[in-house]
């Protein structure tokens, strides 16, 4: 069961706080918080169609993590989202100072409101002398993708190594991939999240477990393209050692960063001795307080490690006098400047990718952040740190999932005017022509799992989706970015309706869709598989199932067999047909889809049998560490990659 019918006894998504209030007794005499008022669903329909009531201890734990008090969350909020064309019955009267200049008088009578408001963030000086209110006026839809049908490659950037790589795919490799894709007729390259991990000698491998979604991963820097690298003799020797890591199939991030950081530290010292660069100073000024907070975290983490919960008490909050004093020391200033310089370099190299004559990039947004990382330290008051985001059990993950990420508290995020959410959207959209929102259902509700519990004990918590989706539309409009929503799994019907009306593209997968590709929706991205699911070769050779058995993962034999049967039937393949032919055949079927975007997975073009990530595992599988089996120069010239491109071009 992938959706929820109108008859489901489930808490609907909140229209606003008044909706919650209407669902529960908000009498002043209440002594305990009402779960419904705080957006906690009493249960959910599982994948088999059974209703699962939420255990009472889970409800109590969630209320505690929220700091909930009776009867419900505060009614006011410092930011209000509105549609560009109204209606605006709740807009208080006053003087609306427009972001672009000018004043609009807002009358007390809704019938006298203007027919349209300009898009943007405006400040309302209320006539009732109440606190000023930020009014975010949002467009009805996100920008559309390029007209017609466009196809592109989907790649795990770290895995797409060239012979020039230092053991890991980098921004220069991505630029090459974008240019190659364009020559083959592709219009985009979809990449994994490029978010920043916590600093340290052993970088976090998962791109979906970042320290910050507001900044980029310096591990992806091409050292030779850093200003001054050609003049530094040591770079050549380090490059030779680092390229030797390309001979290993598994990516050694610690080894890669050991060589890269040694070169980058030396280049930064030369950069400072030369007096810096005006472009760098402009970047620091532009990114402002968020960059300052991020670099302060990085400098402290170099001394005290991660998570920040283990730091000395005086450093656990960003606004303490001790943090300010440290940031002003020569060591603090130098290390903050170094981490800002790394981010500047990342932005410069990523901008070169976007400026290259070729396809644009579609960047992925991870669903959350490491609770011990930079964003959770900087905006810790907006997180429910005693909770983790996950997913209930389903056919592919029979035990459910705990992703280890603390969720945003919907009410504290709202009280903070959605500042961390807006900053994150702007950061990811800076160099992207499109954005894929991982687990887009998280804009509506997230599955919270209390620390120490299993996913079977989790519960759904709702967010004010009008704000979350409205701000997504507004930021996409400001940056000219189209949006793809990864809506795989259990999705309530109204969620897809809201996303579709907002111009967000849905996600259609061959592995999941019961209907043939020619019946798929136009407003969608169509693909065969994703990073969490088996490759075509993995299914056809049964190596994916065998790998799960070998590492002790519980295998859903029926679902796995059904996948292979579907692959055989839809490609008219007998059991001994070569993998390359089956792969070409399935992409020929994908080409029948009318979807606005079609994605070919680079792992399939390389004939890889291993999936990048095995959900539900930690150390049993080398998650996010498996490089493609050949350098991208060879894949680019391969018969299979050429055949896939030909099929998706309609030939």
C-alpha cells in the first residue's frame, strides 16, 4: 500500500495551528499536552495495509523532546507565508515594506486587500502595535524544467573517478562528466548531496549524513586547480601518491584527505603570505553570519572533535562568551579563515562545472544532518535532538530504518522563521539548475524514532507544509531552479496532489512502478533504480541478493524474485541473456516514458553489480565507498554507455 485513502483514521497534515486546536480540547484547564495539537499522529498504515497504533511511551518521548506544554504550540509566528494571488484573510492590517522597496498599505477589511502582492520577503509593521511580521509571498509553482523531454546521467560523484583523480571523484571529474553528457545529448547530471562533512582525519562517507547542508565537501576539490598549485613543488609528489589510491575499488577517504589536506594547508599558507584575494573577501562578506558560525564550529571541532555534545560546556552553544573569545584568538581566526577559504574554493570549482558548455547539474538535498555536526550546533534550538528520523518497515527494509538524523522540531523551526531551512535551500541552489529533494514527504511529515528504540516504535510527526512547500517554491523561483521530489515509499494522497500543483516533479522508478513506462506521468523524473536499490546487473545476475545473504541482511526473497521477473518480462529477456543487452533493453523501455526528465544511472552504464548503499547496514557493507569499476574516461567510450545514450535520445 503506497498511499492512504480518505478513510484512513490518520491525522491530516496541518493547515495551520487552528486546525490542530480544532482537533483537541484546548481548554485552559488541561494539564497535559495533547499529541494531536503538536502534530503527532496516533498511528499509521504500514506497507501491508495494517493500522499501526503508536505506543504511548513513544508519544511521551516525542512530547518531551519538543518541550511540549499544554495545551499546544504558541499561536503566533514571526513569519507568515502567503500565495502571490491570495486569499489573505489572516493578514493583519499595517504597512508592508517590500523587499524591493516601496510600501503597501494592508487594510483591516480583507475585501480591500490588493489583488496581488510582489514575490519575496517583506516586513509588515502591524497597525495593532504587535511585533513586526515577515511576510513571505510565494509563487504558485516552482520553475519548470527545460521544455520537452530531457535525459541525463545520475552519478555518485565520489565514485566517478578519472585517471587524474586523487582516489575520489572530484569537481573536475564532474565537469568532464557534464561535458561528456552534453556531447551525448543529455541535459543534466544528477549528483549525490555535496554537503560538508565534519572536519577531521576520517571524513564521513555518507553524503546523506552531513555536518552541514549549507556548505560543500572539500574532499571534492581538484588540488591542481587551486590557485598557486602549479608553483608548489610538493603538489606533484602528493598527486602521484594519491593517484595510486585509484587502483583500489573501495574509496579510502582518510587516505585521500590525508594527501589533499597536506597540499591544501600548504597552499593556504602561500595564499595568506601573498595577501589573499579580493574575491575571497567578497565571498566571506556575502555568506556572512552563517559562514562565520560554520567556520567557528570547524575550528572548535579540530580541537575538541565531534560530536559537539562532548565539548566543554562553555563551547556547546554558539553564542557564549567563550566561543566569541576563542573565535577572536589568532588560532581561531586563522583556522576559521582556512575553512572559509576551502568553501570559497569549492564554490569556485563548482561554478566552473555550471559554466562549462554542457548539461547542468541537479544537486541532491539530504533529508537531515548529523546531530553532532555544524548545523545542529549552530541551530540546535530548532532540532528535536532526542529523536532520529527513519522509516517504518517495508518490503525492501523489513526491519524499518533509523537514519541517525535528528529532525527539526516543526514548532521551534517555525518560531525561528524557518531560518535554517531557508539558508539550506539557498546554499544548495547556488550552483544548481535543478534540485532533488530527498524524501520530499519530509516537508509534510517525518517518521520520528526515539533514541534507543527501534523503527517499529516510531511515529509520524507533521509539519506546517504550507510554509515548507511555499518557501521551497519561493527560493526555487528566486534562483530559477526546478525541483524534483523523491516521493518513493508510503505517501499520503494529498502530498502528491500538493507537490504536483506546486510544479514539483514526482519520481518514477522501474523497480517500483506496476505500470509500464509509457503510462508514467509527464511531471516526473523517470529512472530504473537509485543509490539505495540494486543495479540492473545486480538484479539480473542475482548478485545483489547473494551479497545480502553473505552479509547477513534479511532478504525479501519474494520481492527480489519479482524484480527479476519484471526485468525479464519487460525486456523480453531469457535467463542467459548478457547483462549489457538486458541493461540496454531496460533503458530502451525507459525511453518510452513521457516524463519531463529521464535519468540513466552511471553504475548501470559501467556494468556495476554492487549498489552504492545497502539500507539497514552499518559496517556490513561498504556503503558510499564503492567506486565505479572503471575510470570515467573508459565508461565514456564504452559501448554500453553509448547504447544507453542512443536509446534515451530516441534512436
